C-alpha cells in the first residue's frame, strides 16, 4: 500500500474515531470530559489536573471553576500549596456514564472486525501508542480519556510501559 495513502487512511480513521468519542462526552467540552475522567481516579491539585489534560495553569483554574459551578467537582482543603479538586457524586455519575458511552461507541467501530483481526489490530495499536509516547512524553496526557481499568485488567498498558521504558514513570 502506498505510504501516503496509508497515512491518509490512518488520519481519516483517527479523526472519525475522535469525533465519535467527542460526540459521547455527556455534553462536556473535551477538556472538561478529560478532567472528569482524570478526577474519577481520585483528587488532584488544580495545576496537576491542568497538566494531565493539557492546559495552562490559568486555563485549568477556569476549568475547575466551571466544573465546580456545574456541580461536578468540589475544591477541598489545601495539600501543601495547592487546593485539591475531587468529583462530587454527580461528577462520578457523569464520569461513569462518559466512560460507558465511550466504550460503546468504540466497540461499535470495532464490531466490523472478526476476533483474529481485532487481536492483530491490538498489537499494532500498542506499537503505535508507544511510538506516539515518544512525541508526546506524557502517559497522563495521552490517556486522559481512557478507562484505565479496561487497559490494565489482565494486560499492561502500552503507554504506561513506554513511559517506564524511557525512565519517566
């Protein structure tokens, strides 16, 4: 297959998958959706939350303000110099719904492939993700909308492994 065609097919597929995921983010913008998923793992400081979703400190502050105003997150006592942000009960519900809708949308995309092709695709995606880690350099940022338990249950996350292999994790 011609390299430019292959690259074009990959780009079109990646964009279509990203659109599918965006369409099921419970009405949240991409940064808010990612923040809710990140916070589902536990409270973090506002600056750290911004780093994990790819925002500047000032943008992260505005993001936290909007999540608090929407009743999805709450600020709690200071941890050192930073205020911790955690999900409210409503925020946890939104995170669960978002991850379930994302899983359903992505499963629909994969449904056209038989089991053997899914297995081959899985191996190829692991290689591609490890390569992309070299450019991005942050497992937290790359996996900001991932269902962590789905990727690590009975397997090793390829992005986390790439981070450990490069001495960053």
